[in-house]
C-alpha cells in the first residue's frame, strides 16, 4: 500500500477509535461483504437478511398513518418489529425492523419509503451476522 494512503488510513482509524489496523480492516471487510449481499445482481436474492427502516411522516396527511400500517400488515412475514414515536401533533417517526429473503425485505422497505407523503426515509441494509 502506498505510504501516503497508509498514513491517511492510520489517521482515520485513530479518529474512529480502533486499537490497531487489524480491527479496522476486519470491519471494512465485513462491511464490504454485507454490502455485496445487497447488490441486486448478486446471487443472493433469497438470502436471509435484516434491514432497519426509519421513516418520518405526517400521519394526518392523506391518511398516511393508516396506509403505512396497512402496508406493514401486508408484509407481516418480513416485519419483525416497529417503534412509533409521536414527534409532535402531526409528525411520526417509525423504526421498522425487517427480516427475510433479501429481495422481499428490499421490496417491503423501498415500498414504505416510496409511499407518497413520507418526508424522510432511510434504509440500513444490515445482516443477520451469519458467516461474518
Ligand atoms: Ni404518531
């Protein structure tokens, strides 16, 4: 590895609080392997996986609260749990944990984020940890 690159890497891992390069490298490799399982062209469409979804929406707009709850019931095999927080009189934040075959989880998560009226949506493409 070029010296300049290694120096930058050492500064990065110190800033992130790693004890040594090995720890940091292990995390980078694991992250790359998890990311790879989510690549659409990968042969892992049926792989058991986990995703965490965060959405913020106005529950009074277009009956959105009801629609989003209805959509989650439609994916009852994938939705493991959800946490609902009333942020103010209108806005809600939900954290939804999904598990199941990769493409089913992806479809459920992306469908919820794409629901009209959702103001913020972020999907964390995670893993069951198996094999890492
Ligand atoms: Ni609410």
